[in-house]
C-alpha cells in the first residue's frame, strides 16, 4: 500500500527537509507541495490524498483552522516549532504532531502509524464482509463483487473501474484501497493505474499484459517486480 502525500508549509526549507525524508520511504508518493493552505482546498477536490503534512503557523490561514474547515479530511500530521499547539492537534484528532526541527526517526514513526491504521481499516472492512467478495458502492447501490471474478482494476482519478468476468463496476475509491485488501499472491499492481488478477493473464511481454481483449501497460517503475513475479510463476508451473 502506498500513501499519497501532500506537504504544506510556508517555509521552503521545511518543505525541502520533509520531502527529502519522505523520498527515502518507498511506500510514500509525494503528489503535492504548497506554501499556503488555501490552494490545497482545490487540490483535495481533484486528487486522492492519503496523508497531509501540515504546518500550523502559516499566514492567511493556520493549519488548525484549515483542518477545522474541512468536512472530510485525509490523515493529518501537524508540524510546528511551537509545542503550545499540541492540545489543538489532539482536540482535532489528527494522526500525529511533530515538533521542528524534524528528525527522520520521528517522521517515519508517524508515517508508519498512519500506514498501519489505514491498512488495518481496509482489511477490517473486507473481513467484516467476506473473504470471497466485497460490496462496492455504485450509483447509490451496493454491488457485490467476487474476488475470483475480477480481471483487472483501473484507476480513474477519484474512481476505480473494477472489471470482472460478468460485469464492470465503477466505484468512488482509491486503487491503494484495493492494493491493501487484495491477496498479493492473486493480484499484482503493474502500473500506477492498474492492478491485475495474475491467474487471468492470457499473455505478456516486457511492455504489456493481455487479459481478455484488453492490453494493459506495465509501468516503468513496476516492470522489474512484475516480470520477476510472472517468470517465477512460470518456473513453478513448469515443474
């Protein structure tokens, strides 16, 4: 599971430090950096954000007031040089509160706490329903989708298209959610926009995978791990 992260701080040096730390963590993807909280409103409307690193003391709009104004907020880690704001963080039920100067050890501890919480939440949702299927919301209806029937999943910005043997379901969700709940021995992410069912593959090469009538691209950053998994699978089946 990867966490899509946004950094908000009015100090460029603070952004650079946090960014440098986060780039060392393989399950973090930085998708935005802002010097003010105000433009983040529009960004959240059009982008899936899992985690917000939010400075508290900023001009125009403080981090505390920004979080209070959101009807639905992603996970939030407050960053500040002033320890007097700690009680505000706890009252807002944010995920963590880090004092500056920030150390890598303290930051990764906070990030791991968020990752653990989100992974547990995703797995709990599935376990409460069934090990065989999941209900997905589509057009105000809850549609049951069996994992065994899934061919592939495609990210469509704020939605995910789940293509199965019998039907296609488009649900408001993040691909990271499915990556967390699907069995990694049955499904593999091949691209930032695609997860495929391994046993539904018809053919593949170094650039793409054929499933049914669809040819899906293998992303450059996923190529080595995908080909390794498929080649190892071939060796097992060949024995």
